[in-house]
C-alpha cells in the first residue's frame, strides 16, 4: 500500500514540506517579544482549561513508591497564524503493568487520516464515516 501511494504521490513544494510545530520548551517562550509571548501563554491557558473541562485528570497525592509521569508542551502555529499549545505526557517513561495496564489515545495521527483519504481518492471509494 505504501509503495502504491508513493507512486501516486505528488511532490510537495518546499514551503509545504516544512513542519508547522516549534521545537520550543515552555522556557523558550520567555525570550520571545511580549506580544508573541502573551499569545503562546494564552494558548497554554486554553489547553489547560480544555483539559479541566473534559475531566481529563484529577489532582491527587502520588502514592508512595510510584513515580510521576512528566509532561511537556508542544507548540504549533496554524496556517492562519493561530497559536496552539498541547500538553502531552512523556508516556515512553512508563512500564507496562507498573504504570499502566490499558492504552488509550484520543488523538489520531494526521498521517493515518491522510493515508485513508488518499486511498479513497485514488480508488474512487466513498467514505460515509471514518473511525480511527
């Protein structure tokens, strides 16, 4: 399937092939001009408010003998200039059976959706719904 899609692929322009995320840490935002820094901080506040609203977490004491899973901010700027911040867990530090026993991810990789849409277009299929 990958070979088929690559054979049908149209090369992207150099501008379109650049990633739109910033490999910045939260600390890096402190060195930006004030107006831009405020926009990024606002994006962080929006993310935290959304996580609270969706009851993604609850504050609790860490059980003795357990480690806290760290997190980091991922920043990305949309094509319209809108700033977006995501708080993500560093799940790679978890040990199956100790830190977790189930896997759940509400986030889909854009590559998966694009692959499905590309196949649909190339094969003249009809999509009435896509559950990833």
